[in-house]
C-alpha cells in the first residue's frame, strides 16, 4: 500500500464520529454510561480512537438502527444478558409499537372520513354515528361522548350514541331535552335541594328517558345495540384501559353541580331504575 494511503493508527473524536455516522456529543454520552470505554488521550490531552473503538462504535450504530436500547446494548456487550433474551424483548417492543402505529393510523383515517372530532373517538362510536348527516351532532354531544368513552369505554360511548341518534332525528324530543337541560342548569342558581321543583324535574327527566328509549326501540336501535355487544366482545374489548373504575373516573371530572342538581340526578336515576324494573 502506498504510504499516503495508510490509515492512521488512531483518530480524533470528530473523525471517529464522522466515520461511524454519529456525533462527538453522542460518543461522549456512550463514554458516560459505560457503553464505550474511554480511550487513552494523546500528548495534546485529546482522546484518540483506535480500531477496536471504531468497531464498537459501528456496532452501536447498527444496534441503535435496529431499535435496541442503550441499556440493552450495554448488557449485550457485558454479556449480562443473552442476545436471544434481548432480541425477544426488542421484538415485543416493536410489536407493541407497530400496534400503536396501526391504531394511530386508523384514528387519522376515521378523523378524515368523519370530517369532525368525532373521528378521534373509537371506531365503535364513529361507525355507530356514521349515518348521521353533517352537523347533526352538537359540539356538546361530542364532549359527552368523549367523557363517556373515558369513563365507560368504547362500548359505553357507543350505547350513549343511541341517545344522540334519536335526538338528531326527533326534533320534538330534542326540544324537550334542551328544555330539561336549561331547567337543570337553573337548579345551580341557589335552589334548595328539597325544593318541589327538584322532584318535578326528576319526574320529567325520567319521562324523557323513557321516551328516548321507546323511540330508540321503534327505530331498531336496540337491535343495533345487541350487535354492538357482539362486536365489542369479539374485537374491541380492552381497546383502551382507563386504569380506573367508573366511580373513580367520574370523581376526577371537575363537575360543579349544586346540591339541588345532584339530588335531581339521583332521583332521576332511581326513577328510571324503578321504571325499568316495573317493565321487567
């Protein structure tokens, strides 16, 4: 080999980084965490990297490109863990990452298809409401579905969607629902919890609930709900684990309802439960 073509025995950190396809800062980090032994310094006090150092750097870069973490690299070099164990762990990590990417792409596709924030909810909910015309859902409806899905999961939100389908297709029921919402909001304005209006409103809200349920049955939505259970059990169960019970999740929402409104809600729930039991 011509003398001018003979490679140097050692190179500086900048040349080592350039050859390995990394940066001097990354190499210093490898030294700091014990992944790359720090080489001896030359007479000028600078690090000098030899052949073995460069080989280690090249392997580090290849392992990083494969997705192997720095900790796993260190374990592999130290032979603290078998390479098969490391690769098995890496494969599990990549599979989870691939599944997450798939879910993200599906969410983006739903969002584009829906043309509204509805697409950010689960597939079960988005599909449930796909036949409604644009604008049929109010922003407050979407907010309710978002909270319901967080607390009760995709199935709970998909079942809640039946109410919004009925409201979107029955103007009279929508008008009554708006009236009841306004009346409940008025309970927050210093109304005594035992004011007769509280019980009257609970009775009216119960009647509205039963009317919505009847309209849903007439529209065949109850049959669709049975299919939801089948789909959920087969494909989507556990799609998103909230990590908390429904009671815990509800308690973390900063609702600011007055005692009168809370009592109205409790009375309504009891009346609805009694009405359902009577029908059974």
